[in-house]
């Protein structure tokens, strides 16, 4: 890996993205790479403020397109302020969620349509796409069970959606994988953290070494 690489990690609730990202960063750093870990929505002050508005459980009035535009706005700021400078400096950027979250959640599950979400996001990302996206696939029932049993993170407004919503999110990701099988690779998120890490490393090394 001799130049910046942009890797995004996607998946439904409770897929174990955070655990995988920490382990990946640890392993790649030990191998001598410079790694920057970040997350959406958020990652920098302005985007964290937007995140607060989007995920506030009291904001039940939020209209779907408002939500989609806020995610895209947070993405733009995060991309230009944090991700692009790191890529230009040759780092490996591992980002927890990116455009595919908007396509799966707002485009497919909320029913706005993937084409509409793609077009507002093109304005936000201006052609910058991940080099590789790992889709951590888990049955929504299992993922939500993990969240409810308490994996340490707070319950947010999107966790409160019904099961059908989370099934649609998964379906959305499946559609995206069919569209871009080169960029987006499925990882079975049902295994142990060690198995998931091993599978993810195999894909990353196979792709970039
Ligand atoms: P977060 O607490 O980061 O959850 P997770 O650990 O599952 O990533 O909350 C992010 C929530 O925002 C999550 O429910 C997915 C949702 N989301 C979208 O709906 N669209 C998007 O574009 C992004 C980035 C996230």
C-alpha cells in the first residue's frame, strides 16, 4: 500500500462495525501503516453537531428528505476537512459508514429512492468514492438483539424503527453489492470478532498488497 486508501465499513445495527474497525486499525498499524479511523455522521465538530440533530430521539418530526440532506451536508464537511487531507497524506482511512448508508437507509428503507439519494450525494462527494467497502452482513433480528443486550452504545432514533425498516436496510445493501461487486464486498458478521477480523484482513490485503 503506497498511497492513501479509502476503506468504508457498512452494515445494519449491531453488525459489529466498531469492534472490527478498532481491530483493523490496530493490526494495520502494527504492520507499519498509518491509519486514520473516523465515522459518519460526524468525525469533526461541524458534522458532529449535525449528527446531534439527526439522531436526537426528540426529532420525531424530521421529514425524510431533511434527514437525507443533513447526512449529505455532514458528509461533505467530513470529507473535505478530514478524509481528503488524510488520503492526500498517503494514509489508510477507515470510515464507519459513508454514502452507502444513505443509499440503503434513506434511499431504499425510507423509500426516497436510490437515484435521488445518489444525486444529492454526488453534489456532496464530488466523485470521491471509497476504494473498498466492506459490508458487514447480519440478520437484522440478531443485530438488534446485540444492540438491545447493550454493546455499549446509546440507542438512537434509527434504532427505534421497526423490524421491517431494518430488513429493508439490508435489502438496500444487497442491491448495492449487486451493482458494484468490485467495490463492495460482503463479510459474514455473524462470526466471532476474530473470524470477522480475519475475513476483513484477507479482503483488504488481497486488494491492496
Ligand atoms: P450510530 O450511532 O453511528 O450507529 P451505528 O453504530 O449503527 O453506525 O448511528 C448512525 C445511524 O445513522 C445509524 O442508524 C445509521 C444512520 N445513517 C443513515 O441513516 N444514513 C447515513 O447516511 C448515515 C451515515 C447513517
